[in-house]
C-alpha cells in the first residue's frame, strides 16, 4: 500500500535520513521507535507529504506522491492521508462535530453527508453525547479521540500518528492504543506511528527501529 525507496533528507549540513527503504501493507499498524534525533518524525512527515525528500520516491496507493503538483498533492493529502499529532490541534471555537468535519468540508463533501459520517465516528468512539462540546469542555483523551475521528473522516488510505500518546496519562494512552487496534480490525485502517511508548509498539503488527537516519531492525 505504501512503498518508500532510497529516501534521503538533509537540513543544511545535517543528514537526517540516509537511504531509507520501507514497505507497508494495508490494514496494519506499524510503529517506528528510536532515540531522539534518529529521524523518526522526519520520515513520518516525508511519508505524509508534509515535507519533501532530497532524493527518493514514495508510492502511496500506487501514486508517486512527490511527482504530483502542489495543488494535486494538497488534494491527495486531504483525501488519502490522515494525521494525528501529540497535541490535538483542534480549533477551540468549533465543536467536536465541527472539528471532525473540517477535512470533509475541504474535500467539498456536502454538509449533511459530512455530519452524518462524523456522527457515526463519534458514536463508534463513544463520544456521541459530546458532539456539541468545544475542546475546552473535553478531557485530554476525548480531545485526542476527536483528533482521530478528524483523521478518519475522509476514509484515508493511511493515518500517520506522531507521538499520539505523548501528552496523555497511562490509562488514557492504553485506551488510545486499543482504539487503534479496533480501528484496524473493524475498518481495515492502516496506521504508521512514531512513538516512544513501548506498550503501543508491542501492540503493533510491526515495530521498526531507527538509528542515525536508517531503519536498523
């Protein structure tokens, strides 16, 4: 489903990625671990089209994504890729339902259809009664689940998560881990997750370790 070939990335004189090759199967959870500075987040951002490699190719769903024009890439990212970050980045003035719908609205999905899908996700996540609450009225775990729902609203090929439990307590982190597993089983969703959390790494189908800009294990 995703293939990366010979990915290199440098910032000034610092080489961060050194010829990374990677293949990801559909409906799997892949965790990427490693010490700070190993290149994990840089790789995730490049795979997710948020940054460009200096060299190499990335194929997602058969599309060579870094050959797309800027406009085509933005549309592809919106339709085919979901993101979950350590900090949820919800818009404080919007309700939970409205925050979830944003990517669907960008994709020009009619309001009624977008809200119907968002409500299905809220129900699945056990947050149906929180749909009209604003982020400040939600717990940290609830806010992160809303961010997950937002990532899923356009039924993406893959969801990239960068330290998704880094700002959560142990119990809430465990609940989010189990949610990823359920979404893989129930919806066939694919996740690629950068994490320092060993429990999340153990729950994954595959755990890759990075060091000095390379995948070593």
